[in-house]
């Protein structure tokens, strides 16, 4: 582990663990609430609760900072890809176990390695190829693609991982100089915009009951809010706020190669919430796949960190 001046590894590790705890709880609550709310309602209400706090962090905490990103077009494209990522991931939650969705989603370091090679010209080392092979094997163990009982919903978290990797490559290549709080603010504004457009489209189309029944979480109608519903939305808003701020603090105060490893704690928290809230426990094959993906992700992260040190040393 190579520390920089001002690094605080204990703070970084604590922050990423708290962030993963909050985000995993939020995702578990969304899975639990999928029969009560449509996904677009969650997008709109959760972000509307978060946006005032983000404006405070941008304008009050850092006086004189503009709310506008430096590159509006690239920021919007990045945010739309991230919203698509959450649509894929959330659409899978009512259909598959939380731990299975989390494990499939955490193939994302492998896609980041692959996309960095394809679009940023970074080379894939021997360890990178090993990570890709292990991650692919782990994904096959989790998905268990058999023609007779294959669940296509299990592919959605992997599609989410692809979107996230693409968004991170775009962030590195085009949005590198943007403030993280401004990016987060505009991401939540994008959530509201996409949610409003989707709700309006569903209202205009007036889908049949059979079409809605295919996936009520995607195609259902706005649900009137009860006090309990607002409590759920408030918890979701707090969870996403803690998760986003905690992740930012973690990566600002500790080496990314270390923080990213502890980022995999999300998988452990997902297993805990799945067991407590839904009685879900992954079988031995799925657990083996989760382990392979975790090992593959750690190898990919380590290889990326080593490659950056080599490039700095030869520069």
C-alpha cells in the first residue's frame, strides 16, 4: 500500500464500509418496496429529497462554486448511462435474490479493465487476463445458464455492470475535472427528469393490465404516498446520500486499490440483508461464484494500481 500525503486509511476504510452498508440497505428496501412503488416514483421522490442537501454542499459548504458542470454534454451522457444502469439493476431485484444480483453486478471491475483497454489504450496484463477468466467463470456459476430454467433477469445486473464501467470510463476520459458534488447533483436531477418522463409516457400509453403484469415495478402506476411510504423514501434518500458522500470521502482519503477492495463488502452486506429481510441464502454454487468474482475483482484492481505506479515511475 502506497500512501500519499494527507491519506487517512482508517477513515477511508470506515467510510467505504459505511457507504456499502447504506447502499446495500437502500437496495434491499427497494427490493422490498417493489410491490408498493413503481421504479420511476422511487427515482423522483428519492432524488427530490436528496437534491436540497447536494445544493447545500455545493453552494453553502463551498461558497462561490457554480452548480453547472464544466462539460454539460458529457455530464448528461454519463448520467443517462448511470440511470440506465440503475434501471437494469433495480428491475432485476424483484425477480432474483439480492446477493445474486449484487454478485453479478460486481463483475464491473472486469468490464472497467476491458473497456480501459479498448477505449483508453491501457494494456491488459497477465493478471488482468486471469481476473477476466475468473470473473467470467464466477458469473457462469451464478447465472447457471441452462436452457430449461435459465432466468434472463439474472443478466440485468451484468448489463448494469457494463453501463457502470462505461460511465466510469467516460468519467475518467471526459468528466475528470468535474466536482464530485456537482456530478452527484446532476445525476439526481437526471433521475428526476427520467422518472417524470417515464411516468408521463406510461400515463399517455395506458398499458393494458396484462402488459403491466409482466413487470409492475417498471410499468405500474404512481402509488399514493402514505406516512409509511414517506418513511421508506426518507430512508432511501439518507442511504443514497450516505453512500455517495461516504464513497467520495473514502476515495479522497485512501489509496483506490485498498478502498476498492473494501468496496466488495457490499456483497457481504447484501447476503445479510437478503437473509434477514427475505430469507435468502445463496447455495454453494452461487457462493462459489461470488467468491470467484470477488477474487477476480481484487486482482483486477491490484493490476490497475500496479500499472499506474509503473506508468508514473517510467514517466
